């Protein structure tokens, strides 16, 4: 699998469902609830609003007393939020309905959760520029030029497009990162100094229909022998969708602009720590067998589709899970305990209909996992030194 496709699959915020956002107590705030809102209510427009992040922003904003408007085509769960104003239209200004519903209106801030092509972001940002104060564009860490090395801050080199007018992701999604970066630039050009470009990594949590992060607590809860890729020390970064949404609202309240890596959790996390958390939450004594990334790649398992969110800390993906988040944390980003994210995600999945749970959208199929475990066991028998030195608690 190409690096571009890995990056697209890694950060694409798939899924659309309503989040039941409860009051949150953050570990980073010393166990105290989030501070009460200061200042007047904000009028917030969300471009999208019925996907995965959008509903979380709606709930976070309403919890703090703000007034919401959603703009979308009305095709994805239009029944959501019956008491929230909805404007129908299309991101493409060339369509019949286009952006007409946004004309002659005023908002304090716009949260763009559905921008993928710069022409469309440019159109919405330019139209709204005279009537809004702040534009939050949800970009991606794929906007960086490379995952080969850790990024100490948001100043790292960014992706480019050979053809800035392209409006497709490309065969292997090779244009995704460049498109996101071009969208950032389009928003900033339309509203100089009024844009917050937010670059999340893996967005996870309850209602993530991609099943990427969800695969791990669900698989651990199933028990038996479980394949884990790489080593327990391999780094891992995620952000709970509820933490991201609450932070976006804080940025609006503080009228904060700039570029931010939205990655977490707080302290450095690893694959081993993640599976230890799954053990704690599920209470299961699942046997974890660590299989080296090189062995998995040799046997056809590359990228992070069937081994979701895992990226080997070497070569082209060496810096994938090592993004700096100090700037975002300074701007108020906080993280709930990771066991809360794991617990809530597992509980959400268990509450889905049986036929949906029987068709996970990411992760190794059981028969393929068993096949790889058998191949690895055979390899260890013939070459004992091939076994990983570090097994962690799950080994």
C-alpha cells in the first residue's frame, strides 16, 4: 500500500452518528469539570454537522449555551438535532442550490468539518468572510509533507499539489494531504488572520463508524489469542472525538487562530499501553502475541487497514505517531483518561445491532488472524531469534 493511501486511511474521519456527550472530567484538569463558559453566547455555523466530528461539536457547543446552525445537503441522517436550525445546500457553488442559503446571514464562527477540495473551501470562506469573525477548518496531519520524522511543532514542511485544481483523491489517495493543505491556504486567503487550521491525527471514540480504533478493545474483549503488530513500545497517538469537539468550542470562545496539531493523548502512549488499557477495561485475560511489522509486511499485511491505526515507527511512517501537541495543549486542549475512551468505545460497539457487530469495518478477520499467528509460530520454531525481545504485559 502506498504512503499516500496509508495517510488517507489513517486520518480520514469516516462515520456519521449522534454522540451522547456527557459532562467530562479531565485528568489534565486535576479531576475538575471543564470550566464554565465565560462571555456571551456564540452563533456557530457548522459546514456538515451530521458526520462523526460534527455531532460532537454540536453537543459540546450546546452544552455551553451556544446557538448552532447546520449547513449540509440533508442526505446523512437529516433527523438529527430536530431543534437545531438546518440550512440545505451544497458545498459546490456551481450546483443549483449551492451556497445560497448562507447569504445575508451572520455568525460568530464557522466550523468546516466537510472541506476536502480547495475550490469549495475557497467559495464558502469567501462568501462568509464579510459576515463571520472566525473560520475553523478541520484539516489533517496528512497536510505535512512526510511522516518519516517526528514533527516538533506545526512549522514542518507541508504537502503540495502538482495540479492545484485537482478535485479527486487519486488512485492511491496520493492527493489527500496536498488537498488538505491547499484547503488550509484557501481559507486563510479568504479570511487572513481569522482562521484556525486544525490538524487532527486519528479521531476515535464512541460512534466512530470506521471501526479503526474500535477494533482493538473489541478484539481484546473477544478473548483467545490475539495478534498485536510490532512491539509494545511502538508509539501511538489518538484523540477522543469529544475532547477535540470541546476544544474547538473553547477556541471559538477565545477567538483563537493559527495552526494546531490536534493529537493525544496527554502523556506519550504506546501500543502496549493501549492493550494493557483494553485488558483493564474488559477484564479479559486475552493472550497477546506480538508479531514484528517486517514479518507482517512480508506476509501481505501493510498499511493500517487490517491492522488499524498501527504504523511501524520506521521508514516512511517513522514519525506518524510522534506529532508534537504542545501548542494545542497551551491553547486549552485537554484529554480524558484513555481508559474512559476505551471503555466508552467498547460499550458503544456492544450496544450496536447484532448484524452490525458481525460486520466490522476494520481489523483482521478471525481466520486471517489465526493464519498469521500460525505462520509466526512456525517461524519462531524454525528461527527462535526471530521472536521480539520485548513482550510487554500482553506478551
